[in-house]
């Protein structure tokens, strides 16, 4: 069963304008490996989501089936088959 990744408006130009990406993941996966796969061939998307160290950028939140991964196991949070992963990029301004 594929994992659905919901893409925020600001990141859609990096995934051909799509609002969601369906990914077939086989075996056990976590948020880190999901982001690795999502970022393959999309270096600018990767830069918008994670820092050079691999950590999530401060203003990016990721939810797996509605649960904030920062309150779970961070990038090590398991992504079960059929999960919905939502990427939320905060926008600041004044």
C-alpha cells in the first residue's frame, strides 16, 4: 500500500506542481528514508526541507498520520504502509 506525501504550496514547484506524491515503500521505513527517496533527483526540495546536517529545518514540520514527528521519534519515526505524511512549511513575515 503506497504512502501519500502531501506537499505544501511553496514546495510544489519542486515536484512538478503536484499537491501530493504517492510512494511505494517496501519493508520498514522511517521519515528519514522517506525524505531521502522524495529528494532523489530534487536537490532543491531536499534543501528546503532539511539542513546540510540532515536535520529538519526549523520551520518545517512533518506529520505522519496526523502526529508531529518532533513529538515522536523525529526523523526516525516509522512510516507504515498506507500512511499519510504531511509536510508543513511555516511562512513568516510581517
